[in-house]
C-alpha cells in the first residue's frame, strides 16, 4: 500500500485538475456536455490506480484530512457569500425546490425497495441503493449501513453503501451537464445575457454588483474569516454530537459563515471581498472533488452484485427523468430551472459539491444563475439530510414489514 501525505496528495490533486482542464478544453464532447474538470481528471486517475491495483496489487491511500478541510473551506465560502436578505428573497423558489428534492428521496427509496423485490433480493439492499447512499452520500451511507446490518443482518452493508455512493458521485457529475445541454437545446437558448436573470440578489459565485480587487489584504481577510468558520464550525459540531441538533460539520461551518458575513456587514459596516471568497471557495471545491474522485476504489463497484448494479442504473435513469420532467418544470421552465436541474443531478445522486460543480460548468458556458447558486447549497447543506433521515425512518418500517 502506498500512503500519500498531505503534500503529496495536494500535488497529485493539482495534476488531476490540470489534466481535467486540458482534456475538457480539447475534447469537444466533454466541453459540449459541460462535464466538470475535476470529474474528468479524477475519474481517469481513478481508472489508472485501479489498473495498478488489479495488475500489481498496489493500493493508494490519500490524505483524507486535506480532502475534508477543502470541503469545509468550500462550504464556509458559501456561507460567507450569503446574506439574510438574500435568503428571504429566495423564499418561495427555495421551498418549491425543497419539496421537489423531498419527492426525489421518496421516489428513490420506493424504486430501490420495489426493484429489490422484483429482483428477489433483500429489500434492505434496495434501500442501500437508494437515498441512503445516493442523496445521502458516503457519510449518510456509512452511518445507516450499521443500522441496516443490526436490524436486518445483511452482509457487507458498509462496503456496499460506499460502492453505491461512489457510483452516485461519478454518475451525478457525469449526467448534470448533458441534462442541462438537453434542456437548453429544447428551450432553444444558446446563451444568456449577463443581466437577463439579474434581480437585486447579489451572488458572489456569479457576478456580484459590488467587487473589490483581489490583493494581499483581501486574501488575508478572507483566509482569516474562513479559518474562523472552520474553527467555530468544528467546535459547534463537537458540542452538538449526540443531541437533537447533531448535523454534519460542513453545515456548522456554512452557518458560521452566514452569521459572520451578516454580523460584520450590518454591525461593523465591513464589506467582504466577494471575489476573494469566490476564488478561494472554488479552489477548495476543485481540490476536494479531485481528491474524492482519485480516491475512488473502482474495484468495489466491479464487485457489486449484478442486481444492486441494475438498481443503481435504474436510479440514474430515474434521476435524469425526474430532473427533466419534474425539477425543470416545477422551478419555472427557464434558464434558472435548467441550472437547478443540473445541480439536482449532482446532489440527488452524489453530493452538494458535485451539484455546485455541475452548475458552475453550465454557467461558465451560458451565463449566471443567481437563483440556482442561492437555492442548491442551502437545500443541499441544511435541509436535505434532515428530510432524508425522516424519510429513511419511514421506509425502515416498510422494510421491516416486508421481512
């Protein structure tokens, strides 16, 4: 086994991103379908490392602490780019998207259990190949795998959950761009004018009205604020463990960022450097995705039982269909709805960073979408885990009844 420390992991992640940028720029199909660069580079490296494992038995392990830190940096930057007035303005569309996301969770679990019954396998396996590991991702999958093992005695639940979450992460990053391209073509919209979707909502990850030039001071200010978000977020995470307020660490970091941004803006009249927040947050997101994807153990996917793999393929088809016919229509059938649909593919099958990468890939080609960059991180970070947990408790009762 080869173990990469933080410096080696960061170096390889940098090469993964450069490889992704190089290939997306030069391969037309990747560019046309808006496949995120970290997904392209990371998946290719994962394939190479899988070949090394299969041929020479060499397994590579990367620094997970760096990966986690980059994810927390990204979500802290999302919080620092938000303000309370923006959240209020996002009210009705945010609620609608939340209902749409909840509907997908219900559909994923129903499809998983019914497909397992049709394939004559334990419905608990169908539940693993549903919102447990897809909408939930690796963290939720690992947490619920223990519960399913204890309650139903199924074997290899944790490994299966990790493999399903891995499949979802890759699939979510791959299908978001093509779904957006299909909807854009159907709506006959080639590009979006810079101010077409602009209301009075300012979005740091898009094109904010107020800009400060990036310089040494703005970078230091932003790094300091992000560091405070990480410090306070981890402290709150420790304090909330085992209580009704227990949430993923990144939620606390995001929440800390929101509170800090609004406090210093309204009390101290301090204007944060939005461009610096955008740049550092995007760097964190890119490095996180690069490490996550090059860490994939693809041989775990190859070892999936054929029925579970069939369920996962069906879930991808369900996600594509749902985003085109439900998400797109429910969110207004406009450009914002197209970007939201691409984002929904990201966290409906994978994770919120994948959703944001999908949306950034689309908006970099066709123009900004303030609404999408407001709604998706809020729903994906704050609400979806709570809804998923509540839904899974209901479906656990159903699986018990089927045993």
